[in-house]
């Protein structure tokens, strides 16, 4: 519901996403999953099954532009104007043309976005970035969490653990620069 309000009229954005929209989206997701603000958003995308807002916008733009073109009938002023715009496209119109040439369906947009997120997580993990490396060890196939739709109250705790937003000494010790081998649970 909140995400839909962020996407209001996004079909008209063209290739310019409003300033801070992606940051607001990330904040909303982190808040919804009750994780810390430094939780890697890419890991949260995979865990939750969400995709970057840019992909959601492109999918909506693809749908809108396709429906618009299909709705043109006859020799009306609207059809004539659209024909002129297509013959001499502005950068704004070129954006929509490019989307239609690149994707044949919304499913392709979603798939490409999800694959891109997984690719970046694997790349960051391979480059030694700790939270990504640990996440790929916990979720090697980078699949959506099986706990995401589970109504059990502990499911949220499991998800927070999987994305590294917990209060275990291995995590909290990082904040005080405690050596990893000394970040042990005492109980």
C-alpha cells in the first residue's frame, strides 16, 4: 500500500526518478522488516522477495506505454500527435521506446532486476564484504526467505538474523571493534 503511493504517477517519470525516492523505499522496507538502517538493502531484497523500485517503475511504464499504443485507433488527432512524437522522439519518448524494445513483458523486468540483485550480492561477497559473504553462506541459492509468509512470531527474528540485523555478539562486537574471535555468546 505504501509502496503504491510512492509509485503514484510513476508512468510519467520518464527516465528521471525523483530525488530520494530510492532512499525512501529502502527506509520503508527496513522499517517494515524492523531491521537496522545499515542492513544491506540488497540482502533484504532477496530475503523479502522485493525488487528495487527502479524495476517497479520500469514495469509500470512498460505496461502504461504498451496499453497507450494499443488504445490508439482511427485517424484521430491523438493518433496523429503520437505518430509525430514517434517519428521525432524526444529523450522522454525515447525512454519509453527503449523500454518497449528491451522488454516484452513485466515478468522480464522483474526477472532482470532480481538477477541483478543476486549478481551484485555474489560480487560483493566474492570481494570480501562481510555481510554479503555471511548472507551467501546462510542463503547460498539466494532464494526468498521461507519465513516471509509465516505467521509465527519468531519468523521476524529469523529474517533479521539471516540479514545480519541481530544483537548477537558476533554483530554487536563489530560496533566496538572487538576482534572476531572474542565475539562469543556468554550464555
